[in-house]
C-alpha cells in the first residue's frame, strides 16, 4: 500500500473515531429527564419550565386576505320543535331563556373576490351543510355582530382549525389591532398566540326572509378558538387545562370551587372563568388557596412552580406595549399542561388595545394579584423594564411599520367601502392618521418609570369623618387621596395628604369616587392602578367608589 493511501486510511479512521467514539450531544438537558422510580407530581419535569410551542404553526398557511362564503340554512332545535333563521341570529340578544343556543347550518366555502368557491379552496363541491353558525360574544351588539363557525366532523379542518371566530370589531378604526397583537405575540418566546387572518365575509341567506343572493358583510378578523385542537396544533398537549378569564384576578373568588363541591354551579363558575378545557377544577382551586396565603412573595410563586417568571414578564411586557389595560382581569387565557403544577398567561384579545396611556397600561397590571405580588419588589420591576427592552429589539419600529403597512394594503380599500364605511367609529379622514399612530403608541413604553410601584387600593374602611386605606406604599413617595363626584375624575373635588396610617379626614356624606396618587420628590405623579365597578355596574378606571 502506498504512503498516500495509508495516510488517507488513517484520516478516515480518525474521522470515524471522532464521529462515533465521542459522547453524543443531546437536544434535551438533564433537567428534562425524570429521575424518580414512581410518579410524584412535585418532581414533574414540567413544573416551572419555560413555555414551549411549535412556532411553525404560524407559517403553515398564507397570511393574505381570505374570502369566505356562507350559504345559510335553517337551524333546527328538535327538543323545542323550533327553527332558527339567519335573521333571528342577526337580531338575537340572548333574552330568550327558554331556547337552547340558536344556530344555523351553513355551507362554508373558500373562494375569491369574484367567486364563491375555488377548485383548490376549502369546501369545493359541497352541497350539504358542513358547519354550524352561532353568535359570538356580546349579543347586545346587533350592529357589530360576531360569529363562531364550528365545522362538522365530516368537513375536516379549515387551515388546521375545527372551530374559529369571525370578530367584527367596529370600535377599531384600523380593523387591525387584534391581529397586530396576536402577530406580535407569535414572535415571542414564552408566549403563545391564537392564529388570525383578515376575512371578507359573504352570506347567501336561504332562510325565512332571506335575500337569496350573496351579501357582502365586510371585514372580519378570523381568530382561532382556544380548544383541544388549538392545544394539539400548538404542541401544548391536548389534555391540558385551559380557562378564559372573564373577571378573574387570582383573589379569593367564592365562585371558584371544584366539581365535587355540593355548591358547585358551572354557570356561576363561568361568570368568572370560562371553561375551555377542564374536567376537574382542583388545580386552580389549590392554586388560589396558595396564592392567597398571607405574606406570599414572588419567590414563593416560582419556588413552588406555580408560575414561570419569563412567561409573567413576557405577558406583562406585551400588555404594556399594546396598551391592553384589562389584560390581567378579563380576556386572557390560563393554561396549565397535564402533569404540571405551573400556570401560564396567554393573550386572548386585543380589541381594546391602545386606548390608554403607557403609564396606565403599567399601573393596571396591579389588578391581578399575581402581578401585584411580583412587581411589588423593585428588582422585579427592573426585570420588567429589561424584558420590554429585549422585546423591542425583536419587535422594532421597522418590524411594526412593515406589518402595519402589509395590513393596510389588505384592509384600506374595504374600510372605505360598504358596509365598513357606514360603521366607522371616526370620520374616514382620520383612519390613516389613526393607523400611523400604532407604531408611535408602542414606542411610548420607553417613557415608563419602573422605579415606582403604582398604588393599588386593596380595601377601605369608612367612618363618619375618616377613611382608612389599605394599599401598598413606598417610603420615597408622598401620597394623596383625590376625591371626585365623577367616576372619570374629570374634576377633583379635593386632594388630601394621607397620614402615616394611610387615612384622611373627609366628612362629606354620600357616595364619591376616590383614587390614591403618589408624588415623587421631582413632582412626578404615580397613578392609581385600580380598575373597579361602581354601584351602577360602570367601570371606574384608576380608582374606586366609596359608599
């Protein structure tokens, strides 16, 4: 054998030794391997871990404007021997307590601007109903009716979804806030988004008094329904627990109890927490009990694996960036995987984003006890500031501008057309300036002073001429109670310094509105974080009603 051949053989042997003789590098770290002999939930490898999803789910389908067509047929309630027309659904207010949820059968097809079907589109060739149509959301808003479409089993999946919602957000002059929020969420680690699309919807009504021709209902935002299929598609585990918050602040909610409690009432339970996927409520009941123990700290939240810190920081950052001020009270999802003790916050809606200032977005996080516990500590507020800065390196002004421009190209011609033009919340000339402000609104988070913890009134005690407040305070702030006869605090009746025991004298009888304001040495105002309801059921932002 020649010297060159011997050298080549030696090199090949060396390569083989390197490839097969060295220790294998595994994808998973050691903390993800269970090392006990029998199952112990306290030792689950899922406890406290970062939130992971299959990010490829967002790239599986085209992000262009969809044209969906619904041929509507009567829905039938065999129990009540009743049929439902499309007109009935359009005008349904939920006042008919004797009926089950009204619905219509529909033939759903995917077409284009000129045709109700496409040879490559969903539902091509269908002649019988492949889906059920129901009213989605607030049934009082007849002129802004939103819909839910649930596909029948034989129809398969529409872009990986068996159920989706068509949201008519006429309060949003841009028609893009929901999708913008979800698209931002989809880019972030430790966060999960609902898939969204813009849809132009056409309806052919064959029911009683139907027009028997295609009617353009305008622009909707298609939003994935958070359900078992959602969990499966995002790689979150289809047997996970999933709730939708309706008025849930992680305080002592008397409505929240386990299914085996004799006083359990599912309807009452769902006024606080909507049940998306949960057969047993023991996990959330136990978590509430632990969170509401006295003197709980943020270390307890994480050492006991109740929450994941990166998820909390990311969710709080997202809420602040989007100005989504009620995102810790309502319209958020709570997710906990099977075989895990940990809960994660996920966004569910952004329809009311950008309605308040960046300072309010920060302050109103305090309405959820988990964020109050966490942000009470200064080092955690520094972490929140740093997390926002990290996210802004991903969600840059350029990224947002490009997204908004893409949305605008899809939406603007339809916004200025019927039926959208008649339902705009502002004059048409203000739409494009409104859209251009979206990037500017997100950039305002850089102005928040995270050194200070917004005051949040936990309780108050009123006597004849004195009010004592229970709220978290800082030693380097001076606090005032501001009194107003107006829940919007448009005119302040009196501003009173609080004494050392957080009380003040105010002998005026009757009901009034109260907020606590902190003043820094430099004169900066730290606003009150409370969002509450008054005795008439009206929302009070930044204060409470005193009776």
